[in-house]
C-alpha cells in the first residue's frame, strides 16, 4: 500500500470574508486549536448571513475558552473592526 502526498492548500485572499473571520479569532485563548477552527467557521457564517447577533454565533461554536465568553465576543468584535468590517 502506498501513501499519496496530501493535497495542496490554497489560501484565501487577504480581503476575503473567510480570512477576516479566522484572523479575528486567532488570538482568542481556547483549550484546543480545533475550538478556534469552529469559532472561526461560526464567525465566517455570521459575517455571511448576519441573521443572529455575534454572541449567538460565538455560543453556537461550542468553543471552550480560557477567558470569559463575553470577553471573547468583545475581542472578536474589536478584531473585526480593526480588519475593516462594519458591524
């Protein structure tokens, strides 16, 4: 049995919604890196749809934070503003 090399990964453009969502959560302290992945996905979904408040998107990620959840939401909000996202 042989093992193939993994597929190459194409990074998102700097100003894409995906890049901004994941950048906004990269410094949020979580228990596991996968918590940040889920959080980034939920922030991306929130940016794309904006159906619910940001707090609900963060809560639905199920991320395990090392800081209070309210503080994480505020940091994400600040990071998004710094990236040029209007809230």
